[in-house]
């Protein structure tokens, strides 16, 4: 079916107090696995291409984006395409002509005022191109004079009052909040600050996004959705599924040289992980 927009999926999820799953893709196998997993779960999904993934692909956005668009157009479920964690303004400006309906502009590494200025400029450009834009804000309480942590660092948190002002002044359509997750976690041990999430949901009128969700246990994920998270980003969990399956296959079949044999195993493992995560997000906390 035709591509849908990230904005419509996330806006609908926020209104229904549900969440749409967004998976980071790196290879064609990632693309195919996410679509297959979403079809198995009979749910809409967002395919995300990060700036780091573009760097891995020799700095070229279009080959992976074109593959994602082609897969989405042949999917049996609604699929949107999102450009994730963009720091480069040049890359940002490639989004509109590459099939993306949304971008996540990442200036969270900057001090608040510089983050705000950069994000406001990105939002103005994105909206001029009919792109939905997500941003991120995090800070940490601590001793006076200490620099704020990056939003992805352990201990980082988003302040509700600051977040409300940031959204109003920047004009973004969604906000990724720091409530206890960390990127690239390989163990599911993160504990979320659900009280903070409740206060953020009350303070903000835009949908809330959870990054670093691979490290969050099922029960915590389900509770986060019930608490107001409308978009859940997952990346590392897919890579762990793929790598683990391939590692096991090659250990059992050390003479294999045909890459299709182990890539198909890795792709299937990722598809199963996608289905499981989507079903977790749709499950009420009491069922876990």
C-alpha cells in the first residue's frame, strides 16, 4: 500500500493512548524483517534511517531510502519512513526528496539555548517542506555548575516545565523525552521514571517519544505506553537478534559461505523480534 506519514500514525496513537513502533534499519534485511514482522502483528510501523546508518552506507541516503519505500509500497500494513537523529543540516535537507515524511532533528547535545535555536530553524524548514518533526530534550539534576548530560546518558532526565517551553518556542511536532533509557543497551534492565512521564504527559500537548527502548523490559514498555508514550524507537534489539542468530548458525555450520543462508536466519530473527515488540506495546500493563 502507499506510504503513510509518521505524523498521522503517531497522532492517531497519541489520541488512542497507544504507541506505534519505530525500528531503525541499516541493511535491506532490516527493511524486509521490519515489514514482515509488522505484517505478522498486523500493525502499522515506522522504518527509521539514522544519520549513523547513512554514514555506514558511504554517506548515501538514497539507496536505503529507495529500498524502504519500495518495501513499504508492497507491504500489507501501513508503513511510514522517518529520518532519525539528524545532526547534519545537509542531510536534513535531503529528506523531503527521498520519501521521508518526518525527521528527528537531534541538537540535544547542545546547551539549551543553542539546542532551541537549532531546532527552531530545523522545524521552520521541515514545516516548509510538509515534514513532521521530532526533537529531543534532556537534562540532569546535579551540583551547580556541572554540565548537563546528553539526553541519552544514564541519569539524564527531561524537566516538564523546560520541555513545555521548548516545544512552544521551537514549534516541533513531537518530543523525545529522557525518562531512564539509554541508547545501545544490550540488557533489558532499564527502569523508567513513570512519575516523571506522567508529569511530562500533563505538561505537553505534543506526542511523546521513547528512545533507547531496546533496554526496557516488557512491563516497563507497556506501562510507558499507558503513561503517554506514543512512539517507541527500537534499534539495538534488532541487531542483537540478527547477530545472535547468525553467530549460532555459523557455529553450527562453519563451512557455510553462501551469505543467503545465514542472512535469512538473521532476517527471520529480526522479524520475530519486531512482532514481539509490537505485540508488547499493544498489551495493557495488567496483562504482563
